C-alpha cells in the first residue's frame, strides 16, 4: 500500500512551546524545524490543529523522504528540511483558545478557513481543500497520480472524531 504522509497534531501553547506529535503520541517536533518555526511565526498561542505532514518531490508526494526526515534531529533535521521541506496540510481545527471538538464540522471548518485568511497563513502550513460538490470531489480522485490516497468524507453536523477525522 502506498502512503502519502504522516498524520500529526500541531499545538502552539502559550509561552511559545510548539508540539508536533503523531497519532500515537510520538513527539516529531525536532524532525520538522520548518513546521515548528512556521507555527511560532504564524499561529496564535493556544491553537491546536490536526493534519498531515507531506513532502513533495518531482511533482508527487515522497513518503520515503518523509520517513527519512523522521529520524533526523538538530543539524541533520535542519539540513533535511532544506533538501526535502515538509508541508503540514491542515484539515481540522481542534483548539482555538479552547476545545472546539464538540462543534459541528461545518463550524470548525469555517473557523479554520477564517484562521487561514485572517492570519494569512502560508507554506509550509497549507489548508486542505474541502467541498460539498460531488463533481469537485470526483475530480480530486484524479490526484492519485501525484501520490494521494483518496478522500475523506465528513458530515457537516458532526463533532470532531479523532479516529475518523
């Protein structure tokens, strides 16, 4: 099975602490200094996001480069970030000055889009596209040539569900 990225949660805490961790709770912050720096520079304190770490190479997702990045820390991580920069593709807002996981998806998505627009967030922080148009979603399925695995469907009225989101 081809893999496209690593699922990760990104948190910016009051006081400037940033934590990037895997779904299993592994701290990956030191392996992705460009994501940490972008989070500190662009996100407000007390923000939590859910998304996917990806690396692009030659017009497609390069999971093997992402795996290589995970093992590096310190100067090695900085060099790897220069050679194979990662992007953090955000698809969920889970904390915005407080827990928002109980909000319906439609409200969380609107708040996430506002965060990106109001703060003018830019790469390596990337907003995952979203649509309610089936034709647009079908078109996205053609992106598999770039290494994407598929689509995620969510009910507009449901709260955040970490095992499914």
